[in-house]
């Protein structure tokens, strides 16, 4: 059952969509990294009003660690951007390998709908197999499952906490300029790649 905060934040998105108002989103993506290096993984968070760049945050998480949810929260809580944000976007449910974001917890901490966006339907069996080489694979799988159903609204595939799936799909469409990726996530990917590699990649 939805709590009052979840209902309120979902209603805000509905009103913004209905009145054709700008939606401010932050999109988080990890930068390229090498697991064998054992170094922290950089994370870029890009803030956009619809598809217009407005700012960014930058942080670090442990590869295959457990600090992604807390790190993303702290990048926004107490900062200048959170009060103006309507929704939080993630490039997938995990960052830095299998540092999995607890989507319901992140939505509760930030009091904003959180959407983990994917380019295709994930292969859960492949994820389970890959997680077996890491400590506590059962715990990691439980965090993945807490994010709920993967919704299909082509070209978008996503998990969402804090808003209805149909509303989330409309939000993603409004936040996307070209292709199948919301602009905040596209820019976060390009910036992260450029900072680490010296130039952005071909695709986002």
C-alpha cells in the first residue's frame, strides 16, 4: 500500500504532465572502471529540466560494494538541487558492477520517485549467475527484487518506486530528446566517460 509521501510525489508528476510543465530530473550513471584495480568507481549525477542541462553532482562508490544507495542520497540531501527535483533516474539498478541500489529505500530517503531505466528486459538468471562470485549473493538478489517488476513501455524498460508505471513511462518520454535514453542519463554517461578516459564514448 502506498504511503502518503509516495501518493503525493506521484500526484506531482501527474500534474506536471497534465499541464505540460517542465520536469526536473537527476540521472545517475557510473563512469568506466576496472574491477581488478580495486579503486573507487566515480558516479556522475546530471540534473536536467526536461532535456536542458542545469547542473551536476559527482561522487564515488565501491566496486561491487554496498554503499550506492547511501552515496546517491548524500549527493543530494543538504545540497541545492534536491528541493527542485521531481524524479531520480538510474542507469540500471546497480552501479559499479553489483553495487545494487535499494530503490524503495532511495525513494524514501529522497522523498522522490526513483526509476531504474534499462535498455532491454534484464536477464535475471544471468545476473544471479554473475553474483555467485561475490559475497552475499542472496542479499544482493533480495535488493534487486525489492525494486519490483520490470515494466515494459517500449522503448523503455524500468523499475519504479514512488510513482505508477504508466506515469513513469510518460515522464521518461518527456525527459528524452533522442534515442531511448533520458537526457540526464545520456549526459551522465558521456561526462563520466570523458572524465575517466579523456573523451566521451560513441553511445550513451
